């Protein structure tokens, strides 16, 4: 089973709202990722967690705040977003990060619209 | 020069045709290579990992050429359901960190 789940599927929020995106995997993977994807563009890496510790932050604005409560869960907390943050937010996981076991499996994504 | 480059297409080919895409990478430290397909408004799905000897899965064949720094994907007997964007992904592993680079994708459209 190579399933990564994400909730919600769709989210509409105002610029003053606080919301959270959730991602879950039960494959025993120890690396989890957040990506942002705009239309007709490839996914852009935002964050990487390895063994529940933040390994990579690709200079993401602080209005995006990741959290890894345990090895199966990854959250992305959103606050004071801008309309240009509207995009598909993809979560992915892999067995490990930075090794040969880094094949990534993606969740279905959360389509975010910021008004 | 981009670290991973793909022809954006679109490739528009008839059903049953053979189509091939190339993806070039610039960093010789690149270690792992993958092809993903992405349908419109869906997530990327792993199509194939690319091994040094090349690998085949049914109608799909992937090859790696380290000397020329490219990977290729060949689709034989194409089906309507093969219409998608194909993303090339390269992992570069340094001594202390790993970097994941996505190509911009190649759009394929199969016509009846």
C-alpha cells in the first residue's frame, strides 16, 4: 500500500484566517515533504522532515509553518496568506531522505484558494 | 541553464504510436532518477525509477545515460489513457544533504 492521504481536498480562506493542512501515511516512511504546485508548473519543494525533524526549509515565508507531530503525520499551518499563495499543496513521503530509499509517493493534494 | 530540462511539448501523437521523451540534467552528482506522470488536477504518480542498466515495465522503457547526462522514457503502443504530463525527477546527493529537482514536465496528448 503506497497511500498518502491529505485533508481537506479543497480549502478557501481569507487573508486573515488561520487554517491547517494535514497529511498522513502508514507506510513506515521516515521522510515527509510539502510541495507547492501552481498551474502548468512542476511541484516546488517547501519543506522536508526526516525522522520527525525539519531537514530542509526552502526559504518559505513564515506564514507557512510546518509541524510533524509523529512519524505518520505532517501538518502545514497557514496564517495571513496572500492570494498568490493559492495553489495545489502536495504532501509526499519516502522511506528515507538523502539515501537510495528516497522514492517519493504523493498524496492527492489540497487545492487552496486565498481570497 | 536549468538543472533538469525537459521538452515541454505538447507531443500530440496518434493512438498506437511510439513516443520518446528525453530529460537532461546538469549535475554529475545526480544519483537517483525517476519518471512520474501527472494527470490534470491530480497528484504526480510514480511511473518508474530509472536504474543504470535501464528498465522496462510493459509498454514503458526508461534508460539512463550517465556519460551524456540524460534519461529517456519510451512509450510503445500508446493508449488514450497515456495522455498526461510526464515529470522527470533527479535526486542529487551531496556529502551532507540531498536535493530533489523536478523537470518542468512534458505534456503528451494521444489522439484517437
